[in-house]
C-alpha cells in the first residue's frame, strides 16, 4: 500500500508540474509573439504554440485520470469498476499524447532536406515508449475489470 501512496503523490506532483509548464509555455509564447522588435515566426513554426499546449493538455488529462484511478485504489481497494474506467481514460489520453508528439515530429522532419530515419527513430523513441505504456495501462484496466467480475461472482457463491 505504501508504494501505491508513493505513486499517488508522484502523480500529484506531475500534475502540478505539468500545469505550471503549460502556464509557463502560454506566457512565453504570448510574450515572444507580442514582442515588436524581433520576428519569431522565422525561428518557431507558426503551429508550435498550439501543438505544445495541446501536448501538455493531453499529458495533463492522462495524469489526472491515472491519479484518480490510483486514488480509488487506495480508498476502495484494487478491484473496482470506476478505477478501471479512469485507467482506460488515462490510457486513451496518454496514447493520444504519444501519437500527437509522433505526428508533430513527423511533420517537422518531413520538410527537412537532410531527413535521416535513424535520427527520427532516435528522437521519437520516448514517444513510442509512451504508446507502449498506454497499451500496458489498457491491459491492466482490462485485468482489473475482469477481476471485478471474478470478485463479484465469488461474493455471490459465498
């Protein structure tokens, strides 16, 4: 139970850090684009602020749902349907986060003259691992859901 509580506090701190990072990103992009002396459109692509905020929001949503699930594990025990639903939602948002970042990296690399596949795979390995973790969370959610069914059937037979 102590490890689950550590995970709960870790997820809470990630939620706070992600929220602060999103707010800081919004502040930086607003201040950079409102600066009259420098043209930052030559440095940053025009879609960068939107994709950064979208990725941050997807990651924040996934961490919130995962934290809600872990919180229900602590309060109601491991096998309950609400935590399984929260795990699935967290996995969906985490998979969307990984897919969004892979798509952004693909778009950024598609217009480069010196496109290198190995460099592309090296830069996106973290996003691919994120997708694998999201699939693992889906599997854990299904195991918990089937565990709820087995627990309910055992309670009926007793």
